[in-house]
């Protein structure tokens, strides 16, 4: 498919690209599941290298775009992760992608998803997750909902009325170790801070926590 024909985001997240090559995913194939897949921009990279791809998203329009962008291949499931992991996701999962999606659900639902995924992960599965930190521009801009969680009042980011939960590095590391059985020394922890243009307004201080690692 030509780049102008892709619906929505044209390219994978830059840190997913780093994860892909640094984890040697270009040298092998397997099953990948992405939670919050959107239009499939990350999964297009894996599909190009022969991976079996599954994407989960709450938005029907995004999934329609994903099916178009992957030429009708792959498996796409409309589902609200607040309700946990959809039953249609089977084991084993060789790569689990959770980029920029799980901060939109309550912390308890996030932990519940990890617990449900744990028995579905293959031995030596690779995990990628990105979350927003309390240093992010959006932190505190809205109605408090839970610890470090707010229903946002940020129309400039097109997230007004959406829940955002913000995470410290240590609590995410603990969750991955406790719920998925990851070893702390297997984790690569990165921080991404950048400014952006949102609805014609310069937004200072986006702050993401990015963690990837391999199960034993």
C-alpha cells in the first residue's frame, strides 16, 4: 500500500520501531497482540515482516482503518479494556504491545488486564508498554478520579472528558514484575519528553514512560 493511501497515522511509534529492531523482531516471526492498536500503524511494521497480528481497540472507526491499512489481513477486535481482555485472544502471545493506551482506563482495570494476559504469554515473550507520568502537561488538569487519575479538561489535546491515569516508574516496574513475572534486571526503562502542537496551540511538557523487556 502506498503511504498516501494509509488512513490515519502513517508510521509506527518511534520507540516501537526501536523496540522492534533492538529485540531482533525483524529476524523472526510469531504472534503479536497490541492493546489500543488504533489504525494499526504499529502492526503494519510487524505484518511487513511476516508476523501474525492481532489488534484490540474500543473505536470501530480506528479498527476499520486498521483493516484497510493491513489489506484485510490480521485480526482486529472491538473491545473496551475496562472490561478486561477479550476472550478471542488466544495463547501463546510472543510479543505484547501496550503503547499509549492503558492510561485511558482505571488503574484497577489495567492491573486486571495484566493478570488475564499473564497465562497467555509465551515463554520469553517480549513486552512493550508506554504510559504518561505525573510530569506530563495534562497531570492535574481535570476532575480527580483516582490516585493520580483525572477526567481531563484539555480540549486542546482532544481528550476532554477522558480519564487519564499517570504513573511513576517504580509502580509500573512493580506491576510488570508482580503480575507478569518479569525480572527487574530484564527491563529497559526510557523516558520521552517533548513539546507538541495541539489544535494550533503549543503544548509544553508531554512526558512518557517507556518500558520493554523479556519474560524468563
